[in-house]
C-alpha cells in the first residue's frame, strides 16, 4: 500500500481567498497504518495573526519573526510529500491552503485529497460529533494534549485514518483500504454506504474463490449481479 500524507495547517484565517495565510504546517506520513515519517515547521509570510488566533493556537506574531519563509517551507513540504496522496480532517480547508501556498511558492500541487470528516460521517454515523479531538476520544484513540497546533492535529488525524483503514479491512472485510477506496467511501451517501461495502466485500471474496478454483470463474459475474 502506498504511503498517505496526512496534513494540517494553522492559519491566520479561514480562507486564502480572503487573504488568510498559513502560519504552521505539519505532515505525517502513514504507510500500512503506521507512521513512518513527520514534517513540521512554522512559516513566515508577513501576514498579521489576529489575537483570537493566537489564543486558539498559541502561535504569536513574535514567534514567526525568526521562522523560515513560507516559500522555503512549502518547497520542503512538497518534496516531503512527493507523489503521495493526501488526507486532512476537513480537507476542503487544508487543501485550499496547500494549493494556495504552493502556488505562491511557484510549486505545482497535483496531490489528490481525501477527508477524514467525510469518512467519519460514513463509517461512524452514531458518533456524537465529527470534530477531530472529540471524535478521536470517542474512538478511544490517543488525544493530543495541545490541540490546534499543526503536528498535534496531524498526528490525531493520522491515528484516526489508521483506525478507519483497520475497520474497513476487518469489520467490513475489504481486501484493502488504500487511497482509492477511501475516496470511494467518502463519495457514498449514508443510504448507500452499507450496500457499497457489502458489494466490495462480496466481490473480493468472489475474486479470491475464482483464483482458488478456476471452475468458479464463470459463476462469479452472475453472483455479483445480486449486489448491483
């Protein structure tokens, strides 16, 4: 299974289109459900950090005075990620900053994104909330002591993703939970989720049976129609 880059940004605001800039980025590289590498850095853009953001994240304007430039940080981050697909908790937020900051650094941003918020709504519909910290706690996963810092949040999102991959391959008996499968899961609606997972598990079992017994191959397509 290819590695997946789990990313989190801290920023001065909600959207690059409104002039917000990143103040910190962290990326956790996950492979086979295990963390294999990490990247983290504050980044200096010259943008002013509002007091309420400092209160939330602990990142102040003074802290960024000696931070490396955003261009340098984003180039390093892009090299770290390489061709790995990306995941974020609320990917619509982090993907916009990833693309915007890389564009300012004159670096392409071809990586596709998946979202652990969307995935959690499909896999854990009964969770009391799908916010990162409470959801991690609800699932019994380690919760960072200092939320709203990029590396702490990226670590929690990576732990959440690993749990999701484990549940997909054990509880739902999928042969794998690679990035393509994650994207397919988040495209499901709540109504079609169970049916889609059952069909995937059945198709995997049929394919396995066909390999074990060539005579079963002819029957496999007819059996799959029951799940379409």
